[in-house]
C-alpha cells in the first residue's frame, strides 16, 4: 500500500533530513513546490495528504482546493500565514512549534538591547573608520536599576526575563492572556499596556501578530513612553507602525531602536530607518541556530506524522 503524499511549499533549510527522518516511517511520497506561489503549491499539494509550510501563504482560496489534506505542519512559531478558520471548516489539523528557538530569540533580544544601551555598533564603526573617540559615543547610562517592559509574556519573554534580571533590571510585563501565577513565578510585575509604556526605560516586543496587535506600537504608544526610551522588536515587524517610529526617533521621543524584523522584508534600501547611529537592524536572524532549525524540523514533521497515523499532535493549533 502506497504511503501518504506530503507536499512542501518551499525549502529554506540547508537540508530537510531532520524532517524527512521523522516522516520516513510513513513511507511517504514527498513533493516539493517549484515556488511558494499558490499555483505551484497546488500543483503538488492539491491531492496531498499533508502540507508542510514555512513562509508561503495558505489562503482560504488555496485551502479550498486541497482535496485530501488532513494535516498542515508550519515550520515556525506563528501561523498568521495560514487561514486557520478555513482549515477548521475542512477538518484539517494544523500544528506548529511554539517552543522552538525560544533560547535563540531571547538571547538575541538581550544582545540587541545590550548593544543598543552600550552603543557597541556605533563604537565599532567609529574605530573601524580610524576614530578612537570616547566622546563620540557618550552619554551611556547604567543598566542596573533600569526597567525593562515586555509586551507579551509567552515562552520567549519568560526566557528573557531572568537574563535581564541578571543585569539588575526590574522586569515588568503586559499580557492579558497570561495567568497571574506565571508572572509571580518569574518575579515579574504584571501591568497594563499604558503603565508599561510609562514606566519602561526599554520596551521589548514579544506579542503575536493579530488584527488587534497590528501597529500597536504607534504614535500614541510612543508618546506615552519615557522620553529617550529604547524599543526592541524580535517578534513581527507589523507590530510597529514604522512611520510613527521614524517620527518618534526624529523627535528624540524614542532614544533608539533595535529591530530583527520589519514590516516588509527585506528592508527597502531607502528606508528612513537606515543610517542612524541609534538604530540597530539584523536581517530576521533571531530565530537561528543550527540546533534550533534541526529541532524545528523534527518537531513539526513528527506531529504531521502523528496526525496521518491517527494520533494526536503534540503542538496542535486551532482557529
């Protein structure tokens, strides 16, 4: 008896061996789309039993044309590229990997924050240009005793909190969905959004991208922040209104920003966020480590194999 057909919408990994190793017990037929366009995805996935997706968009229109699909595995933390309601209506199980790369992203957020506070990229750039000048990077303020505000208190910010606390920061967080005991266990004060903006010296964003959170860091939010406060984003670019951020930076309401994600990637070469001494931008690399990508593939593919075998997924998600 032939095994299931499993279609991949794209392959961003150096090798798919970790995922294929988990699927091997099903003796599947593996198909790879030529591109992540809807047309090319449907060419391999229309009659597939499962779809493995990373960044491709699985819209309602595309999902409606999947005739045999029982499982969709998302290689990642977020599922904003998948129409979950359409999947639920067709009885398609969707799984993701919510605990993947939490070490890496929390490390990256902390690294960005420290680099921003200590002005390390600026200092390095000056030295590389032959300028050994301390006055060019002053003032730099002490980290200990400052307040870090976390927008969202899921897996990643819960990993970030003790790292910040080790530097002597007081950590506060806003998350209307996290339980009070979660904050208490971490030694983190639970506050509302306006209080977080008002009290924080630094704000690190870790919220999911939803219609409600899109553009949540807007002109109104920046106006409520301490003058000269810093902002770090390792979550989703669209959580920040970038035009409002540029205005806040120009007005010196915001003292600096460190971004691993932007609204449209790659960042436009003429973006007004570029060529600023107080802005650090990394090319959406916070998630990356060799170990993280291997873990991501294994966990995602393992859950798809479970569903196709009539078992429950470890990391299911529903609309």
